[in-house]
C-alpha cells in the first residue's frame, strides 16, 4: 500500500464537491503543485439536468458519459451511460495524471462510473501509487470500490458540509503541502 496521503471528500448530492475540488486545484496550482485527473460536470438543458460529462483537467477534453437521450444499453438512475466515453476521457485523464502530475484527481467515484471495470482498476492503481490522490464521492455510496476505499489505512475521508464548505479547501491544501514536504 502506498504511503502518500489520499483524501476522500464525501458529501451529499449537490453539496458542491466538484466546485470545492476546483477551488482546491486553483489553490494547489498557486503553490506550484501540478494537478491532473478527471472531473465530472452536470449537463443542463432548459434548466433541467439531463446528463453528465467527464473532463480531463489538463487537456480540457470533455465527453458525455451519461445522458437521458443517448443510445446505450446501460442505464443507471434513469441515465443512459456510455462507459466508452468515460474510459476514453476520464480513465485516460487519471492514467495521465498518475504519470505526469503531483496530485491525482478522481471526481467522482459514483455508481455510474463504477460500472466500468477499467475505471475501478485505474482508481485502485492510482490509490496504490506513492503520490497524493483526491477522490470525491457521495457520502451514502456503498459500491464495492468505495467500500475498498473506506477500508484503507492511508485514506483520510473528509465530509463536505454547508458548515465547512469554505474552510475545507484550505485544510486539504495544507495536508497536501505537508505531504509533499516530507
């Protein structure tokens, strides 16, 4: 098992995990710490959420991986899920960050993503590396990947709440800076 700090940011649906992660990225970048990996963003049409896209933070390449109106054989929570898009952009972003960046991002290890064996394997590989990883997930998720994550000794899980929303990014950045000094 890797000795580098791993941080899991959990929180309820819509609490702002991805926005918090973007603040952390900006703060780490200001410190000269390179960050890469996968971010997830909702897709809205006519003020209604209709899907999700995945983005490679470094290249800014995006792909729709879940949508109400795409044609796929896999459906999760009413969304049609395209695992190929997730793997072509999201998984590759995580793999690239494992090689090229100081900190690896995985936003988010949700029930749609964990349908991909390649995603699960890549996240586990990232967690086993000797570099910091920041992983976001819904606090009530109980998928097998997150059960493994919660059992790890080297991961620190922080819950994002309305109360700590402003301070949590500072805490995460300080933890990572300390980690990178040692």
